[in-house]
């Protein structure tokens, strides 16, 4: 079975060389960008999603963090979702998505989240789709209702 799949993949690569299919593109990294309306650096029920936000996926060598092996940027759709294609296998590398810029002037301070994704074929994940954790931007002023959210989370009494 695995052999058949490998053969089909190889056949597709041959077709790709002939211009029929894309061979290099192996993964899609998907995720969502939020506006952290409570400035808590996690998603709450008051979080909003940002359309037109820019994210960057960057892979670096595990041994040498200065060695950037892959970079691609993407934009979120109306619901804040993005999907970026990744060519090649990235075993032995650390690949992370970060939030780069937001078109929302009230919510454009990157929350500095790094959403790590595995982009190795041998990771045991059968799908070509790899889902990254949320990355976001902090709203300038937290919403007044954030007090309630904090109470719900029992972080404050
Ligand atoms: C950078 O990392 C890649 C992937 O791990 C490796 O193949 C390559 O040799 C590295 N390049 C340098 C200059 O260290």
C-alpha cells in the first residue's frame, strides 16, 4: 500500500515536470489570526478574527537558528483564516508561524506568539494539512467586558 502511494507520488512528480501537476508543494499550513481584545495572549470568547492580516512561516535549521531554510508569507481571508503552501520536507528544522502585520489600527501590536508546526513527512501525521495554533495581535485598549472574561476564567475574584 505504502509502495503504491509512493509510486503514485513519483508519477505525479513526473507529471509535474511535464507541467501537469505540482510536485514540490507538499504541505499546507493553516491557521487563524485573532485580535486579542483582552490583551491576555490567548483566545477568549471576546476575541475577534482579523481579515487581511499578514503571517509569516519561517523554518530554521534545528542546529543553527541563523540558517533560515524557508520563508513564506500569507494573508488572512474575511474570517481570519490563512493557508500557505510549503514546498519540500522540513525534517530537522523548526518551523513557526508568526503574526506580522494587521490592517486594524486598533489591533496591530503583535502578541509575539510563535505557532510551531511540524513539516516533516515522517511526523506520523497522515494529512498534508498542518494546523498552526492561533497567532494574534493585541488590541490597544482592552474591552470593558474583559473583566467578566477574567472572572469566568477565575483569574481574579
Ligand atoms: C541549513 O539548513 C539546511 C536544513 O537543515 C541544511 O541542509 C543546510 O546544509 C544548512 N546550511 C548551512 C549553510 O548550514
